[in-house]
């Protein structure tokens, strides 16, 4: 497992855990970040296996957690909730 070094990546993973899927624009709007920045973070998370893409058109891709991404969210939530 590749460690997550960007704290915003954890925010993105937690956001994806609360919805079935989401795209960069929705996440960017929710957290007041630029869409290109969020898209870059999502691409990095996909390359490292924490999320996967849904759809074939890069401009309209949605993302969802992989089992590995869901495990990270469970661990983060356990720490936050304790």
C-alpha cells in the first residue's frame, strides 16, 4: 500500500465514502478548491489504487472507492471518532 501524504486526499476519500460516486467538479465545489487541483488528486488516488474511475470520457469521469480506499476511510474514521 502506498502511503497517503497529502491531507486533502483523506478528505476526498471520506467524501467519496459518503456517496456512491462523485466527480472532480462536485468535490471542488464542496470544499472550495479548484477543479484541476481536485482532478489531479483523484488521478493520483486512482493511480495508487485508492479509487477507480467510472465512465470513459475524462471530462465527465466519476470516481468511487476501491476496497483499499474504503479500508483507509475506516481507519481514519476510527481515529477521528475516538
